[in-house]
C-alpha cells in the first residue's frame, strides 16, 4: 500500500530565506514522486517529479527536491523564498507499476511568506 | 507542457438542477482522466478514474448515479452532477494523463460549484 505524509500543515518563512517542505512516503514498489503547487482557487501545477533517474530533481521557479530512499523522504526546498511562492503544496506518490497512474496525495502544506 | 482545460471555472445553480463540467486535453491524447473533489483547506479526494471508451471506475463512497462521468474521446471527459444539492457545493478538479507523457497527471484549473 502507498501513502504519503506531509509533516507540516503550515510553514511560514520570511522573504529571501530558505524554504523546506517535508514529505515522507511509503510504497511497496519503486515509486514516482511529485510535488504540485496550488494557488488559491486554482488547479494544480506540477513543480517537479522523480521517476528513478537522478535523485536530486530540479523543478520550476527555483524549487528542487531530493529523493532519499534510506529515509523514505522527498523534501522540497528553495534557497530563497519569494512572495509569489505563497500557496498550498502537495506531495504525491504514484506506483510506477500501475498503468492507470493512480496517485495518492499528501494532506498539503500551506506556505506563507512574510515580507 | 501538457495543457488541460476545464470549463466552467465557476458555476452557481439552484438545488435540483444538473451541472456539467468539461475537461479537455488540448495538446495530447488523454488515455486516462481523473476527477477529484476538494473541500476547503483539504487535500484532493479522487472520485473516479475514466479511460476513453470505457465506463468510469468510482472510488468507494462516490455515487455513480449522482456523478455521471463520460469519457467519449481521447481529449474530452465530462462530469455531470445530477440533481445538485447544497452539500454538492465544492471545488472539482480534473486531471488527464497519456502514454506519450509518461502517465504523469496534468490538472485543469478547477470548477467552483455553488448550489443554492
């Protein structure tokens, strides 16, 4: 069975400081892992994905995430937060063995940016 | 990147009426489409999965007669909320995936349904 846990429901950082959004996963198979961002009343935008290639994945808008199998983690980071980064972030796991690509969402982390 | 268009973005209707939401993949063939429901300040809940030309597979607890899903072509899926009631008010989001895109899901912008 697959599951994903986002450890923080809310993270608040000052503009210009680093961002860390934590995610741990559980999967019986080799997982694919994703981070999506959702701005208020909007759909989800794919930030980045891990699908068994390089363990350090770079995404859009300066975000990156590192797949650590030993820690079953896929934390999202950004060196310097921008006001426009304020949004809801979802960590997602998918079973790469599934042709239907069904995915499991984490509960989400709301990122707030202080001026 | 892959573009998924969802329409309408917002709909207000009277209780008892039916509402149709469209989800289109604009630049790829979507072999599978997904419909999610999102409650305020909550994560997305998968309602159903549909493959082109097949009946949708509904998640446990989702009424298939209430939420009719049609996936008639490789670029279009529709969700019809039949006889809508105020408790159906929610944010509905579709996503689409295709073999040409590695089966990654790409999401529409969502539809805010308000039932009066």
